[in-house]
C-alpha cells in the first residue's frame, strides 16, 4: 500500500478551513460504501493507514475521530477489529481528540474506555436520558434524520419537525446534528456535496445554540419533569420544552431556596419573552396555550420576593 500525499495535503487544507470557520471536523475513518477495496484492506493495512492519518491530522485542534460511518454494515471487520482500531487511534493521538463510532442498527459498546462519547444514528431523540444513563457518556445524535424532500423517510422531514427534534434532544441533555436533503435541479444534495442550505431549520437551530451558549457552561443534565423535555445545569439554569403540549398554565418545580427569572421561548418564531416577577419552588406560569414552546429559568441574585401566576401571553 502506498499513500497519496497530494490527497492528504488536500484533506489537511479542508480541515484547516473548517477550523477557521469554527467548525469541528468529525472525520470518518472507515465506511461500508466502498468501490475500491478500502473497507476490506486487512489488519496490517488498516493499522498502517491509521498511524499515517493520525500522524498527519492530530495536530488540528478541531479534529474528532469517527471510527466508521455505520460500522455495523462492514462484515469484514469484527468487534475485536474495531476494538484494536480504537485502541490504535487512542495510542497514536498525543492530543486525545474525541473518539466514537457511528452505527446503523446496533450500537458499538460505548462503555469501552477508548470511547469518549456516544455517536448515535437514531430518529428517537427522546431516548437521550436513557442512553446517558446506560453509558455515562455524552450523547451526540449525529444523524437523527434530515430536513428535505427526497423519497427516503430519513430524508424528508419538515423544518418544523427538525427544529422540534433538536429541542427535544438538547433539552434532554444531548447534542443533535443537522443536515439537509432537498432535491436540486443540478443534483446538488447538501447531505453529500455541501453548498447552500435551502431549508428553514438551520437559523432556528442557530437560535437554540445561542440560547444554550448564553446560559449553559458545562452542559445540561436531564431533569425528570412530567409534561416536558427538560434539563438543568445545577441550580442556576433550567430549560423546559413543552413540545406537543399546549397548557394555558403550568407548574414548574424549581429549588425552593433559589429565585429565578422566567422567559417564554417560541423556537419557531425565535422569540424570547420575559415574564414579570421572580419565581421559586412550585412556580405557576400562565402561558399562551399553544404547542412547541419552551420556558427557561435563570437564577438571580439578591431577590427575596416570589411571584407566581404571572401572565406570559
């Protein structure tokens, strides 16, 4: 096996461009969609390839290692092969970039020590708390479906459904990946070729990102709150996503010894409306009574009063 230095120089250039745009590059190291024999090179060639790749790319601060795209569709590699490849990347990478493996049907065992996070392909984003509890590692749903209109069910979600699933996953303590698969007269499918986004979900996902980055420092922990998907960061921040529910009033359970300001969020309209007063303990809010809203509570200092039942309409 001989390497093509020009190819890897081009790859380094692209990873650097992503870094300069503030984008993490989750590099797929193996995949089953192969016309060159690359997916079945044998152990010696696989190991040599990984050593070379890690040596060239580990210095980029925005690199993540995805051992495979749909690893379980590669019949020439056994579980022990994947274990060996994971350990090799771990041993060769002096900077210990994140490592995981993307699935199709069954998950790789994310509990293994060389796995840093869960890379999940699954449409059911409501299971984030379950997956977090099962493996004790961050959940990245890098493929939950795509906004688009192609014939495949995984690629014809509406923008509203995509936004909804992002809010479910993020409010539950996970991280969700976006993609787009609209048919194009020049056959430029963003999912595989990039280019311009044509859908409506991306700016609304960016709105969610701004909310999280404004208020959350380390990540949300799932919160078991009936009637919502919800998460918290300690006692300083709470996020409740009401999803399909449309209560005209709702009781939010907060720590009794802290006081919070409340804001009602419309994920689709991208609005944040403050509520009057300060809230604590069992806080009753009157709401607009429409679905797909969220409420966030941010801890405030030096506020002794408690006001509940304020109108957020």
